[in-house]
């Protein structure tokens, strides 16, 4: 993890979470075309509630001590795979669903009949629930509950709940009746309709509700959803959203979305302080010793633009990583952000959006009276394209350390970059690890939001996969948690990201093999239609480059090669 003294913001401890449970009751309703469509039961919270007044929610509430008691657990029917925590969550969800909506998720112990209107009328919502169920010979139907997701409230929330979202089919013969105290106006709604009403300002919901409904739009029926979530006892996702500023407005993100990792790095305690807009006018601080300036070269191949990084501080001077294209205004901004004190310039590789700015930046530093910073990296290999010719002042050895040292008010300061040779995307590709802070500068080897192109002959898929293994080993050795790519936001959980990227490349290779087997005499143009059928057709010309790299790797593994 980054050193505490390099964090941009003073730490603020989030409020502790409280356990709770939420229940999504589902049913299949007739659609206009004669088929069925999934609906979910929602209610409106009291306008006077202290938490989320007026919001449309799923029934649920806090877990109390009695929900976790042996007596309560003994009054439930559950699956053998449900552990004690899952049973407690189900009990709390069943209890809250009854107290708020009068829906009783229980069966008679003697004959397995589901609770009916007589049972519901006999149980007082304001008296101990489990004891009343036991008196009527009812056992809670915890085994019917399956977990869809687990949400934890934002780290900045004054009241934070940690909540599994449980799912079950609505029992037949029961109707929701709101308690008219906490909940009002129960309504069956199609997820897509609820989202549309919310966009119109007619159906107020909070972020976890919105994102859960968005996920539910993927399922046509209750059974299609249950088939997915009943496979094991783990939620489809766990999320504690993070918030940043987009166009000055607070915006939340889940952990699979590109900005999430950057927010984890810059504001780990969840404070809503970090701007996420892509702009090329000024550097964006990521740590006290790391700044990012994005070149004004957005496009299909560059995403929002090429990220140039400055590592260092006023006491140590700076190392510029990937100065980018030879754009004078971009280089001047980079130079000014370092106050002209650039000690080294490192290019991760020789592609034209990364290295052409190195010499002009070097000249700029020297022109304004500072020592000439050496340009470091690896020279382009003979396989490089004509527009990717690059010769550094000195080549970086694999594993070489490039340190910055200085004295500040708190003593000596050190920032050390370790060079890691990572051929694959380009034959002369180098990644850099900021060792003290566990931050990996990945160049184009690992990107956020897309996969890099491996373009033979300078690109090589065997080398690319081997380099991923190298990076994983380095991250494991030094506890590196974050990746700063040349395109896109910072990525968190570095080793997970590397593993997912490797799995993606091998899954793609499996599709390439199937395409080659299906059309043995086919061409790249034929195979790309099968192997990349999940990407837009406009991307196929670019995808053919990596396809070729996969084909060369596959053929290289054939006997006799």
C-alpha cells in the first residue's frame, strides 16, 4: 500500500457498519405479448423516516440479536450449505418482511403447508415474531432464500449498513399490506419501468437499489434469475461504492467500473474529493509523489489519451514517465508541473504516443537551465514499425533501480522505480514499480477498460503472457496493490487484475482455436468474425492484430514446432 505520508488527504475513519438484510420478492407477470415478465415488490419509505425518507426500497431492516439466537435458528428450515450467518440474514429478512408488509415466509411443520391468511391474521406485527411462529407450528422458510448481492453503504455515510440482498419467489395466496408506519404503497414493478420512472424524477431510489434493478433487467423470468443465484451461497457481487467528482458532481461507482480503483488509491477512506474528468490542462495528483497529465490525443487506440506521469516531489526532483507525443503544450505543462526539475525521462516503449516527446522535453529542461535529464528505456528492436523508432540515452537493465533522493522537513525522502522488462505488446516494453508505494506503472501492457493490442512481429503473445506472470510475481514480492496504466484510470487489486487479464487472453485464444478448427482453410478475416463475435465489427481490423498473435502462438505449440 502507498506510504501514509504520500497520501493526499488526511485519513477520516468511516462510521462502523450495522448488519441488516433486504428481501427482493419476485413474481412472473403477464406481458403484453402474451409472455411473462419478472416483477419485483417495492415499497415507499415514510417521508418522516430518519433514513432514506420517501425512497422506494425493498423490504428489510437491521439484524437484531434474537435473529442470531439458537432458538431462532432452530425454528428455521434451511439448506445444509447455508452457514450460520446466512441463516441469521434470512431470519432477519423474513421477520422484517412480515413486520413491514405482512408477508409471512413460513411453513407449517406438520404438513409443509405455506402460511395462509389465517396465520398472518393471528400474528401481531408488534410482538416477538419467532415465538408467535413457533406457537402456531410455523417454521421460517430460510431455505427458500438465496443471496443475490451484498451491499455496504458508502464510507462517507453517517449511518452505514452492511446488507445482503436476498431473493425468493412471492408465495401464492398472500398480498402485501404495508404497516403504514415505516412502509407505504407496496407496488409490483418491472425493473426497467422502475428505472425509467426514477430517471423521470417520479420514483426516488438510492444507488444500490438502482444498480440492483439494472442487473435484474437481464432476466426475463424469476426462474432464470433463480437458476443463476442458487448455484452456491455466494453473492453475485459484493460492493461498497466509492464516489468521485464528475463535472463537479458527486458520482458513485461499483468496483467493476474503471474509476473505482483510482478512488481506492486517492481517497481510500471514501471522502468525495477526487475529480475524475479527463482533461489535459493540468496534472491530476494521485499521491503526493505521483501526478498524471493526460495528453490531448484521445482516440480508438488511446482511449481518453496517453497518460504521462511525474514521480517525485520538490525535495527529490522528478522522473517523467512516458512524455507522450511531441506536443509542445503538453510537454510544457509537464515541465511546469515539475517546476523544471526533471531528473530522468523514462519511456515504457517506443510507440508514437509514448516516446516522441522525450527528446523535446529533455531539451526544454536543459534550455531553462537545469541539468540535461537522461532518457531511459529500451531501444526499439528491428521488428518495430517505422514510426516506433526509439533510442534512449541509456538502456535500463531488467530489475535496475532508478532512485530519487532528497531531504525534506521530515528527513530523507526516497522514491525508487524498479525497471521490469515486459516484452509482448512491444519487444522493448518496460514496466516500472514504485517500490515504496506498491504502484506499478504498466505502460500499455495493462490498460483500464480494454485489453492491449499485441501486434506481430514486434508484439508476441507468448512474451505477453510470460510478462504477465513476471508482473504478478513482482506484485506479490513487493505487495503492490495498484496499477497506473498508460491509458485509463488507476486499477486496484493488481494481482487480481493481472489474473483476470491472463484468463481473458486464454479464453480468447480458446475461441481462436475453435474458429481455426471450424474453418481450417480460413483467413484472419474469416476467423475474427468467430473469435471476436462479442466486440463491435468496427473493432475487428484492430482485433485482427492480436488474432494474428494468437494464431502464431497456437501454431508454435503444434508438434514439430
